[in-house]
C-alpha cells in the first residue's frame, strides 16, 4: 500500500488529534487561507486543505520540506517510471551493492547491515538519475524516508539506536501517494517561523512549536542526512553530524521568541496547540513556555478560547506523563 502523509513516527504528531483540532477550527474560525507554521508531519495541512483556497506549509527541517513537496506540490510526474524504479531498487541483489555511506555509518546500528546497504544504494541511485524531474526525485526521496523509518532500530526517533538486540532485515521500499488538488494555492517553505510570520497575510494560522528542549534537527538527523545527501562526517555513538538548524523554541529564549512570533502575525485567527508536558519529571520534556505565558501573550492579541482533550502524548523515551492533556487556544485577533 502506498504511504499516506501520516504513516510515520514523529514526536508530537497530531495525527490522533487532527479530527478534533480541525473540527475546532471549522467551528470557531472563518477564512479561506491557512498557514501551518510548524507543520511537522503536515497532518493538519492535509486536514484543512479541502476547506480552504490557499495554504502555507512550513517547517525548518530539510527532510520535511521534501516530504511536503512530494505530497502536496502540484506538478507532473511519471508513475510508471517510479514504479519501475521501485521494483529495480528492491530486486537488485545485495551481492551487486557495494558498501556505501549508509552501511558504513549506520549498519548494525540504526538498521541491519543488509538494510543499510540497500538504503544507501537507493539514495545514490536517486541522486544520480538525470532522467528524474524535481517532483519525481522528491517522491522517491520521501518514499525512501518513509520506508526506512519502518525498518529503523529505534524507539521512534534517531537520538539513539536500540542496543543489545539482533537487528533483522525488515526494509522494503514502497512509494508514497502524492495528493491531487484542484484550484488550490499551495506555498511550501523551509523558513524560520518567526521570519515567515512577518511576510505573510493569512486568515487562520496554526501554531504547534516544539516547546521543550528536544531539537528536532537532532532527533531526526538521519532523515535530514539522507534527504540532503551531503555525506558529512559523523560523531558520537548516535552518529550525528555537527549541530545545525537549532530552534530557539527549544531554548530558554522560547517565551520571548513566541511573543515575537504572535506580535508579528497578520491574521484573523491564531490556533495554538499545547500539551502539558511542563509537569514532566524529565528536564528535556519540560515545556520551555509556561501555560500562563501562552495565555497572556495570546490575550494581548485578541479574545482567547481554550479547549482541552485527554491525550496520550507520543513519547519515545521513558518519561511518564499521567493525566496528560492537549490544549488548543483559539484567538480571534482584535476581538
């Protein structure tokens, strides 16, 4: 079965909450344009796109930008060609695949050695295929990212791999299913959210920043690495490249950064998702922005309504979050 956009593990994914959140937006907001500032899996963009005319999908991860373009960008691609390549990637015998960047660095760690051989082989074939247009290349890279995530020897992110267990060969390559939309204006970007906020005018802005100290560029460094395919030098037991693309929302400056973002927005409604991991015993899980600060900042922008729902937060570590709730703030700007 082809992959849908929600078919991957992602910390803080709103997949299980997406019907509830989109329902709140439809019941409390009016508008024809929607901005997903911290899109993540982009499940909220997928939920909202049928009911609006113009959409902005933004995230600062390189791998997410490729995934958004693969699923949402409306441009031509040859499905028969992609199916042919998919079959060729899987049917190539391992005996014909040379050791490569992925097998050298991630084999018998994040993937079985055989799986890592094939992953590296597929990524190199995609990179060197001059017959692919940009849409086709993005579809294949996104498909590879979704496929390898299913075979990864992790608990759902790439901050570490699981040690002391046999890693079986489980990788198989499947294509994603790109979406077809008619008469939609779709803007895809990889920008700092605070910078994008200064340059757009939009009816409804949805905000779901990371809040805690876990940097997504580090959590998903393998996806970033394979998406970029620059083959950087790696360090430490988790095989990470040098740090880059670090978010201010994961630092002590998060509250000030959030306040600057809200003040910059030119919109009618601001929808903010917030989960109460601020009570967590884990320092890395504790929210950098307090609930009271979010309320105060939003109230300076307009009239705020708060909605809550019990929800089991996707947590790949050992942190226990009893009585966890997801909160949604809907602010009518100037109201």
